[in-house]
C-alpha cells in the first residue's frame, strides 16, 4: 500500500512532487506556533514559551492552530492541480494529528 503512495507518478507539472508538499507542510505548523508566540506571548522568552507549549494541556490546542496553516498550503496546491503535493500535505497533517489526538485524549 505504501509503495503505491510513494511511487513516482507521471505528471505534466514540474513541482507536483511528494516532497514539494511534504516539506512545507511539516514546517508550516511551527511557523504558526511562532506567529502565535509573537501575537500573544512576546513578553515571554522563546525558551519559556516552548517549555510552556509542551505541557500536555497546552500542546494540543496550540499545535492544532499551527496545523491550520496546512489548509492554505493544501488549497494552494489543489488550485494549481498539484494533486501529489496536496496528498503530501494531507499526509503531513495526519502525522501531526496523531500526537495531537494522543495528548488530547490519552494523556
């Protein structure tokens, strides 16, 4: 099953590749977390902020807000017909969703 998922596909678009979607989708949530820091917690040091967000009661909501940025990347790729890159964004979002759900419901 994963062989089909990671197998290169024939496409007419130059940037319609798995890594083109996966890398920005893994970076964007952390950019969202940093933007949230700048908007709400700029009086706190960055080190203290990261210590705070890794507490279980705070980790899930803040990372969920960060993963929302993946929606913009996803719709950007869909609008340009980069379906393989959009699939990679969904895959990265699922990778982020697993620890978010685990911390929210089982920790």
